[in-house]
């Protein structure tokens, strides 16, 4: 009975002692822990059980060696965890990707992949493409085909991406071939940055990532067209060439 009472008293004393110790400064904690370790060692030595400590150390040493060997893999494991846990930085869309021609400026919404455009000059100057009727857009396409092949190509890309129908009958294959033939000009670095939605001076990795994301949205197999994908590829080649 006395032994049980003593054990309970010891447990209660340890409980309050630990609660007191965790509230103390780190320096005080280390002093108390060192003192307890010395007391335990003296007690084991006095009772002839010190060999238990040596046996425990001998068992732990191989485990510690293995753990030290695994430490060298921690940077690689940390990198893998960050790759799966954190999405890659969205540096490819610091601003909207945009394409400009003589008559048009068309931008890509990076979230939805939707194209929106504005007329820079000429008929309907200052108006949004999405505010124009089908007949007005078709008339513009025919006008641009005569005056500026690049504007015609860009407007055709907008119409296709936006789901408009019927404009192909007025555009025709002859116009498409003529406009593609007229779209062989050089591209400035400033224009290339704008097409990829990047700020000037972007790194090579940023250019590659921006190109990859835009192609995923505007490739002909995903609702884009040959003109848009060609412009995106040309912009990448201009900046990395």
C-alpha cells in the first residue's frame, strides 16, 4: 500500500515539476535536465545497472548513422514536397497577353482563355469587338482583308475563338491564303513580350512557361487557330533566338 501511495505521489510530483519546467527560460530548462541526467546516472551506477546505458547507446548508434545518411537526401525531398504542395508561380501572366495590328488590339483573359478586342482606328474606332453585331464584324473582316492582312487574320482568330459562325463564307479561302502570305513581317522584342504577356527583361524560364500556357489555351486543337499559335511560337523564337 505504501509503495502504491509513493508511486502516485511521485507521478503527481513529476507532473507538476514538468509543468513548472516548461514555463521556465531555456537556460533553466537545460540546467535542470542536465542535473536530472546526472542523478539518473549516479542512481544506475549505485545500483549496478549502468551497463543498461551502454547497451542503449550501442543500440542507438547504428540508427543514428542511418539517419545521418538520410539527411543528405533532405534537400531533394524538400524540393519534391514543394513541387507537389505549391503550384508553380504564375509569372507568365504578370499582365494580359495582347496582340496589336494596324486596326485592332486583342487581349487574352488568362483565367478563362477568352479573347476580347478593341478597334484602334478606322470604322467603329474605340468600340469593343464584343459590342459589334455579326454583320458589322463581317464587314470589318472584309475591309481588313483589303487594307491590312494582319488585322484580318487577328479578327478571324477572334471570331473563331468567340464561337461566331457564318463569317467564313464571307472571308473565303482566297482571303485567308492572301492574308497568310502578307503576314511575314519581323516581330520586335517589345511585341513578343506583349504577345506572351510578359514584362520586358523576363527570364528564359518565364518565356518558356508563358509560351507553354498560351499554347495550351490557343492551340488549334483547343479552340485556337493557326494564326494565334504561329504568333505565340514566333514570339518565343524572337525572345530566345
